[in-house]
């Protein structure tokens, strides 16, 4: 089959042009050619046709070969250009090649003509393919860039060590300029409690080549926490090996919930604070047994409200409580007593805790919330009555089982199991039960936050959950919390603490909530202190200036209008660097311990607080050494 080419011959000799054409035709080319020998004719030929190859004489009366080369290259940089001349010396030929010619053939010896043409046509085809690919890549890059600039999801390309190769512009609001974090460790911003779990998932993705979904928290530079859902996928090289990992991250709906929950928590804590502080004063004023029962109920309800605030924050904002070594048998027994007192009598509560079970490092309040939520769900699944079992045992999780559970690591675990004999759930419901706001209960009987809270708490403790259920056969939740493999810790029975009294010291209380100011003032005065109050930071600083010689300590709220707690503390420090200050906050995150420590504040009082906690904080502050900046 003949190979068809269109050749432009820049040649002043018709005979030499015909000789060259015959040589190409003899080699099997179906040649379409056109001869020119002047600049005007060359321009016209280049305007009217797309040529496959150009042959050019070097010496012509109307047009120099090098001038023709410049004209052709200006119009088409990639077209094959071969000099065919009998007058070019070696030095001239080398200079012509450097100027953009592809080859040089001597007119008297055309043996190299056909091989040179075949080579140059082949390379020209490769150049065209490369340019086409480059144009396609540029178009794809533009399309990719357009997509990346207009999606809310964060997209990261990381290498096999987890170093960032590319970050989409949507990273900006969280991490700053995406270019500035290129090459940085993608695990650096992952919350310390989630980091090893996410690193293990990443390494498993690299090893297996199978992308995985994960949920975790980012801890940003300003110490705020963002909940993230990510999906990884691998990018393979030509040999099928994993070259990079593409990670798509999505900020979960927790973000807006967290903001809302924070505001609600602050307001609720301000409402609950006066109630909890007033309990001790009321008990002193009304010591009768009848009054004690009412006050016990009020105090229990206030504490329950406080725990509800903690529960919402634990779910929505990743707020962590105080971790300590605990034995779950105490929590199981407490949960049994609560259920026995409050659940219908048709529900039988049974417990079974293994002997010598390991301790766990956990926040007791949060683990209590986990058990409470699961037991309440079990109760609601048995409207006609049934059995709830609360059990605890030691389990060693091996590598194989750990790989079957996202986020799990091999090692010792204490397993809390809450099971019921209720209605059970189909698989379609099980797949959704941990989603925020998903509930199977009637309107007004469930928020859909209970199991989301459970999952958030368990994951924050480095654990995981397994669920088994069948319609009509009940449900079983297994909560895995890392165990400490230590002998049982005995909890000494706590005696009610004695409330420390003052000796006439003057305390300045700064809070924008009138009810908080009033009950704090009454509580402190009841226990021997004298109190000055201010409704905001500006007023507080003014009162301090007038009375600094007799003020022993300052208790200031951190969230106030006009002049917030941090500004107030800095102003007080300028007036008296040794002032003893207690920071009070109703919202976790508004009082960063590190920032407060830099300002010389050693004591933080979390709202809502009881009279005992208030007096203890005041006492500790008064006994502390003077603060230094």
C-alpha cells in the first residue's frame, strides 16, 4: 500500500525537483508535491496547504535556504525540514541543523533520502501525538482545576509516605494556602487520639490497593476541632503498583451542629449554674427531711441537664472530658441501679462482669452516657417488657479481627455488651443507626443523636462498636474500649467534701449573667467571703482599679460582651501582674489552658459548677503563689 505524503519543494531547479520526486515515488510514496523558489510563492504555499514535509535547496537566486527555514519555522515549528543541496559545507550544514533543520542530503547522493524521510515522518507523527496529548492534558488540567475550585469537598493527592503532593483550594479555610502545605505530613492535623488509627488505615490502603472510608477529627492550629469523613483511592503506575493515594475529605454536618451546640451549651450552663450553686444554700436554710427530698430531686435534675450539655458537646464538637483509670464494674452496677429504679417493672435488668477485668482509661461520665443511651434504646425496643443484659469481659483483638473493623488496632480491650430481647432491626436500619438525626422512634420521642453520641465517645476513646440484630430476636451492641491489662483498681468510697470557708477575703466576680453574679455572691458570702460584682469586663476593671488594695482574687467569665474574659485578664495583669485570677467558662474551647497559662491563670472553673467546686477553686487560687507573666 502506497504511503501518501504532501511535500513542499523549495527549489529553483525543476530537474532537481523532479529527480527528488522520482526517488520518493520509487520508494513507494504516493507523492503530492509543489515547487516554489521565491518568498512570495513560499508564503502562498504555506497559507494554502498543510504540508507533511519540506525539502529545500540551500543556494537559490531569489531565496536563501536559511531564510526559507526561518519562514517555515515561524509558521510550523514541527514540520520535517530537510536540506537537499550540492553546495552546503559541513560547517554550514551543522549551523542549519542548529537553526531547526532536521537533516541534510547531498544532491549527488540521494541514498540517504528515503531513510531520512521515513525517520522524520515517524518522528513528526510522534511529535503530533505528544502535542495532542499535551493539549489534552492541559484541557484536563483546566477542567480539573475548574472542578477543584468549585467543589466544597477537600481533595488531596498524597505520596506513599502520606506527604501532600496536591491540595484543592477548598483546603484554604482549614489549613491556609494549599500551596503552603504541599510536601507536609497529611497526618499532622489529625487529632492525636485519631492519628494512629488513620495512619494504619492509610498504610492498609497502600498495602492492599483498596481505598477505605474513615471518619476522624482534625485539630487545627487555633485548637478547634473539625469532624471529617474521608474516602481514599489509589492511583497506580504503568506496572500496576500503587503510586499515589487520592483522598477526598468532607466536613461532616457536625460543623454547623457544633457551632449551634456551643451556643446552646453556653446558655444552658449559665441557666444551670445558679441552680446547682443554690443547692447548698437551700439545704442549710431548709434542713427538714421533706425539703431534702425536693432538693435532691432538683439537684439530680440540674446535674442531668449538665450531663445532657456534655453529651451534645461530645457528639458535636469533640469535647473531651477528664480521663482516668476506671473499672467498668462500678459503671455497670450504677447503670443497673438506675435502670431498676426508672425502667418499667416488666423489664428485667441482668449484669455479668468478668472477674479481674482490665481497667480502662476513660471519662466516667462519657462511658456512663454510652451505657445509658444503649439501655434506653433497649428499653424502648421492648414495650411489652423483656430482658436487658449489661456485661463486661476482657478480649484480646488480633491483627485479623482488627483489620475487619475500621479504626481498630490489635491489643487488649474491655468489651461492654448491652443486649435486649426486643423487636430487633433489619440490616437496612443497622446501616443507618449511627447517622446523625436518624431515628426509628415516633416524632417527639427521639432526636437521633443518641447513637451518634455513643459512636463519637467510643471513637474518642480509641474504641470501636459491633452491632448484631435480627427482627424479632433482639439487638446486641458490643463496645470495645482499649484495656490497660492491670490488676483491678479499687475505688475508695468518697466522703462528701467539707466546703472550705473564707476569712473575709474580698473576691471580685465579673459575669454578664445577673443570676450567676447573684448566686455566686450569696454562696461566697455564706462561706465567709466578701464580694464585689461587675456585669462586664469594662466595669470589672474599673472596680478593680478602685479596690485593688483589698481584692484578694478575681473570678471572671470568659465570654462577655464589650470586653471578653481574655481582654479583661490582660487589663488586670497590666494593673497588677500578681493578681490571682480564676477563669470561668460555660463553653469548652473558649478557655484554652495554654493561652490562660501564658497570662498567669492557673485555675479554670467550668460552668455549671457547684458550691463545692466554686469554693475549692477560690481556695486553691488564694493558696497559690503569685502569678508572674
